[in-house]
C-alpha cells in the first residue's frame, strides 16, 4: 500500500499506483477529496498531453499546484488516465 502525505495527513492511499518517469500516480478515487481543490494551472508534456493541477489544503495551509493529472492523456500515457501525481514536498511512501 502506497501513501501520499502532507502536513502530517494522508491525502491519498492505494495499492494500485503507476510509476512514470519516477513519479507515483495514484488513482483518482484514492484521493481524500476534502484536501484537494482544482486550479486553473495547466502545463503541456510532449508525450503525455495537457496536465491540470490541484492545490492541496490541510489544516488551513495550502500547497499550491502540488498535484497534477492528465484529464485526457495521449495514447503513450494511457496508463495514467484518472491518476494523480504529487510534488512540492508531498511524501510518498
């Protein structure tokens, strides 16, 4: 079972993760939704597609754009459909 933690809270937990380019992607349904807020931020990856982001909010503290996902990934990255990855101090174990 893998977990994603920030600010001493588990924000996602799953035994069905996918690793791509060293990033652990958690299924969308493994997120504890009360900690996530969609943002307007987006970026583009040449082989995965357009990424969207979430702020993570725990105990009143916001970690801006600390999670990302590909709403409609390109075919080369189809395995990360409906999955979310983390950065900016999110601890994965």
